[in-house]
C-alpha cells in the first residue's frame, strides 16, 4: 500500500487507495505514525509521499532521509504556524517506512522562468492535486485550489509550467495579496506582513453576500490568465469552496470545469508514492531523487 499525506491549511489528510482520514493541525501535534493503521497495517505500507510547508529548499522529489530542515528554507513566512505538520513529518521520518518529500514550486524549480519573478509559486500538496487530475483529464490542465486561499497552476504536456501562489493574485476566504492598506499597516507597525496576508481574504474585506462571488471571479481570472499559455487546457477545481463556486466560474469562463473533493491532494500524493517507489524517475516534470 502507498500513502499520501496532505499538509493542508486547516488539517492533515491521509489517503491510500479509497481509504482516508484527517486530523486537525492542532490535534496533529500528538500524532504518532502508528495511526496510519487507520489506512492499513503498518507492515503493508510500501511507501509514503509527504508534504511539509512551502517545500522551498528542495526542487526534486527526494528521499526523506536526504532532506535537511524538512525541505524548507525557514519556518517563517506566510501562514499560520501550529506544529501539527512538523510532528507528522518527524513521525514519518522516524518510522523507517520508505518515504519521499514532495517539493514546492519556486525559483529553483524547472518551470517557465517568467513565473520566477515571484520567489514562490505553490506549496507541495498542490502537486498531489495536479497528479490526480492529470490521471483523469490528461496532461494539459489548469487546477485552481480554492478555500481559505486560492492557488492555481498550469500543467502542459504532463509538466508543471507555473503557478500563482496564495499571496500573489486571487484571494481565498482568509488569505490574499497584500494591498495598499496592508502595506500601510505594516509600515505603521500595526501588522506584521503575515498579519496582512491573513487579513487579505474576502472574509475580512467584502460583505458576506459577496464573498463567494468575489473568490469565484478572481479564481476564474487566474484560470483565464493561465489559459494564455495553453488554450486547450481543461480546468479543474479543488478545495472546500470548489463545489460552491464552480457554477459561477463555469459561467465566467464559458466552459465546464471538473470538481474534486478535499481528498484529491492526499490521493494524488499516494499515486505519486506508488509511481516513485515503482521506479518512475520524473513526476510532472520534477526529477525523483531516491
């Protein structure tokens, strides 16, 4: 059996085949690797694909034993730091079960260099979504993961071309790009940059009745802009808001979109684990370093 572990914004999700479970990031601070028995017996686990935070210190899918500092440059940065993801990663590392760490997409990744105007494009779990979607829809897809933040990425010919990270373009319900008001509050010492990011979503800035529509419009804009680089790419939505905003996004784009559930990233990561430990040397254009 192969397991994928999604380090999500609010929860850690674990999947193997059709089996899955999740725990909140706060509850994950007491996680032990023996809890994987909820999916299958420990002795039956052949490999795991795990994500951690930004994944910005590695650019290849890498054996967990060879990864330093959990594959990140620093824990500081955009988002909330709780400790659950750290505990899960460390438990997998100490378990002795074969495991790989999935990288994020950033300036050292083999993507279209124009996207590298920004230091970071997407965190690792989005590659799990992308892998699952390409298995269903083929190698030319745009994925928009929409929830507390919005991240969209383009895959062409089975390879990641680039992505818009949560702090770049479309807002989610909580996070978004830092605007002029946020910059002023940072400069005045009212907020840290991370505070500004955490207050840049639709929830804090738009009347309740317009929040979902606002997120839908911006997510559609991200998809439309990525279509400039691949006119024939199919569009898939994931994340907790996907089933809520899909109709409006279809209307805005004038085409049907596929909708995936909250387990898509973990399932896709389990597929990556299976392919990597079966000998595949490249996943979505990223090299495998085992």
